[in-house]
C-alpha cells in the first residue's frame, strides 16, 4: 500500500489508465446511443491519452528529464499535452479532469502526493470539468466526478488508500445511477460512456495505490468488469436507435448527434487570445450550436462545438484570436462510410532498421515500434492516413502493439477508411503475412490470406537473461541464453548459436519448408548466418532466409512456415 504518489507512481497511473482505455475501448464505444463520430467515447479517451503520453515522452527526452522528471513536471506536461491532443467531447473533458489533478499538485508543491493532495485533485478535477461545460447536465461524467470528489474529501483524514477506495466506490455507484438520470440512457438501458471512462481512471489509481499490477507496460485484463458497462440483453426491444457511433457523454447538456441537431462538429486550438475575448467566443458559439466546450488558458484554448454553420464557428475563432489545427466533421458523411473500392496499402511496424528496410522494400508504410518504444495509436493512425489509400491492412508485428493498432483502426474508420488488422505478434509473422500480399486483390481477401500466413508461422526467439529468474525451462542467471518458442522459455543455455539452432529444431519438429532467421542489434557479427548454416546442414530440404533485422533485446528471431 502507498501513502503518497511519487512521480514514478503518477507515470504508472497514466500508463495503467491508458491500458484500461485500450482494454475497454470497444465496450465504452458500445454504450453510445446516437450516430455521431464524436461519440466514440472509448476510442476518443484512449487516443487522447495515448497521444498525450507520447508527446510527454518526447518533451522529456528533449529536456533531458526522461525517467527523472518531478511529480510537478509529469503532471503539468501531461495536462498541457492533453489539451493539445483532446479528441471529441470526452477527450476535452478528460483533459480538464487531468488539469484539476495537475493544479492540485502544483498548488501543494510536494514531491509526492498524499491523501490531502489527491482529495484536492479530485475536487479540482470535478470543478474544472464542470466549469468547462456551458450547459451542465446530471447523468454525465460531471455527476460521477462530483460524487468521487465528495467521497474523497470526506475520507481525506483516513489516508490515501481510503481516499482512492471511497472515491472509486462512490463513482461506481454514481455511474450505475446515470441510467435513470437521462432519458436517452434509460431508454437504451446503458450508463453514460464518458462517466464509465472516468471510473476506469479511478480504478487505475486504486491499483497503483494498492501496488496491484502497477508495473509499467503490464496488461490490464479484466478491468472494471462490471455488468453496468454492457448493454441490456433486451436492447433491441427498448425502441432505441442502435448505431456504433454517438454518445450521451457530451456533458454539454444535450446528447451528441440527436436527430435533427447540428450537422457538423468543429474543433480547433486557439492562440493569441485572452479571457475577455474567449468569453465572447463562448457566447457566440453557444448561440450558433450545442455540445460547446471551450477549455484552456491563459495562452492556449481548445474549442469544440456542434453547429450547422461551420464558417461562422471558424470566423468566431478568428475574431477571438488565432485558430489552428481546425478539424471539421460532417456527421452524415461519417455515417455513410463512402469508400471507392480501389487502392490497398499496408502499414507495418518494425523494431529495427533492417526490418524497416525489408518491409519498406516490400511496399509497406513502416512505423518504428519495438520493446521500449512501441508505436502509439496516434502514430499508427498517421501512418494509415499517409498511405493515401482507402483500404489499409495493418501489421502490428508485436503482441503489445495490437491494442494501439485496434484503436488506430477504429479511429481511421471514422474517416471513412477501410482498415483490416492482421494479428501478427512477431516480426517473422509479419514477414510471412506480407509475402502473400497481392495488391490486385481486395483488402478483405488480402487480410484473410495474410492472417492465415501469420497464424501458420511458428515463431521463436533468443535472448540473454539480465537477472536471476525462474523460467519454464528452469532457473536462469544473468548472462544465460534463453530460447523461447511462442513466447515461452523452453531452453536455458550458454551459447547463442547452439540455443538458436535448438529453437529452430523444436519449431521444425512439426514440419516446415521455410525458416527465417532475423539477427538483432546485440547479436555478435555473423551469428544469424551461422545459425542459418547449421539449419541447412541439419535440414537439407528446408529453405533458409537470413535477415539483419537490427531489433533490440533479441539477438535472434526465428520463424518457420
């Protein structure tokens, strides 16, 4: 149990929250009631936080404080980054909740946040979220944030564990109650989507405080496994309009995309303004449309509104300052999903320069991604758009990048793109999949063939142990060579080439015609070639391909087709 949150703990909280959003993104999206792309709440929450964490990492690298930033630096950097990366109503509201916590830390000036600081953060988060909304409504994330703040404040004198537990309990109860607070939610039999996301954030905090699964990068599964996050079984009988887009998490007083409402979503960032001009902008936009959010200050604001007159909304921004990153969504176009049936491209992740070259030569758009620096959903989404194709196949080539790829695919579909995810869990599976890609076939046909090729490729790896541990093959010491098959350690040895050859022999025990050996950045010169020669001597009927992949951590990756 923790009695205060350090900078490291705060980073864990943020990473666990992102993992929770990734794990439950589809479920939160499924709570949506109305057909509006802005209402893809789970996807927007995930993409907002994912892009912000990526921006914070870049900022800290440039400042030379990566891994050593103070609690105040971590919180302020994340708060500002989320203002820049916020997507949709839910992302903007989330940015204000984080801003409240950051302000509490800054006000306290502490090195580690104790119960009083976290309780103050809950209060400020609730106040910031409420203040950002022009027309607050009960039964939204605002209601749940207030309940959490009140419970956390009441428990302040009982320590950090009590603050987090009681805030989470109160938020969970308030979430379940949202169904009866908004007619649209009651009709559909669902809870508020944005509020469900906030409960996940609080659960991540509780896990960190309890030191339960709080290690960076650990998968969260299950997370907030609560029946209230699912539709009623009798959904189809309640008379609601069912569609995968849209939400009542708008917190701006009206559900997003009510039929007959504004046809466009307008979002932009605003600079070179001040509080007085922003106040005029807020009133002007409130007269023009609904779902209005104007947050930020004193030098940067994020503006979100649903309107009929896009030009007037942007002109109002020009009168108030300098708008940029202007984004306009026409809801009807999003719902129509109009796509010409031409042009299929591939986006592939690569962990090293050699692998990048191979995938690039095969015609893929490549995103650098591997252990220690995996691609974010935002980076993958940018790569999909950079293809300039209306059908894209994604190869994550890493099990831990798959969730980010799923979120990027979902966001790309909002832009009318046809995206297919091939579940390639290693680079060798990605290579096998790309080998059968045929640009003359449809995306669906290619995705089916590539998925089959990836699944049919047995894979292994060779690594060097950096600490003492107990593996499936017995104990290991630092410096021992570990051979893995399908992610499970099956060999503990001392020679890289011998272990690599043994891994290949085990993979070939089930048959195979083609072996691919990929040498890593830490591999001794000639290691991959030596393993390739041993394979050819022992298995003369097998074709061997050797690649200098340059991937970190794994001197050898092996695939058998």
